[in-house]
């Protein structure tokens, strides 16, 4: 359908993923296969599903992948909260990541609605 790298929502989601990777680098080694892995995986799933959906042949298929991306964003939200409550993220860092995640989610909702309107 289109080049995902030109989508503002993909750029925002990619930037969030990079921030998550940077912040989780300082998590305890004991969490390598726990919350670190889960948070990174769910964060990377958001832009990955936008990219995968953009390669589909119909708007309906694209919208389905955007829905999956939104589900991953909700998973990121929980893992950020868990990381804060475990003391792995400071309240300030958590708040900054949460703001970026909510802005990404808002953009994703708006974009999904536009894609659905074309199907």
C-alpha cells in the first residue's frame, strides 16, 4: 500500500521503541528474560505491525494490523507501569515514556480511523 517509513505514526512508534530499549538497558540482569524482554518485544511490535500492515493489499487488512499494533501499545502501557512499580523506572522516566506512548496511541487511533474510512 505505502512506504511505512513515511508514516508519522510509524516514526513516532519507532522513536518510542528506541527509548524503551535505552531505558531497559539499565534493568537488572535477572530481568533479561522477564520484564525487559516483554517490554522490548511489545514496544517493537507496535512499529513492526504498522510496517507489516502497510505492505498488505487492502485497507481492511492494513486496519487489522493497526489494531494489533494498538493491542501491543496497551501491553507496553502495562509493562511500563510494572517496571515503575518494581522500581526499575523512576516516576519521571515512567511519566515521559507514558506521555510518548499515549501520543503514539492517539496518532494510531486517528490513522486507523482514516484507513478504515478508505475501505
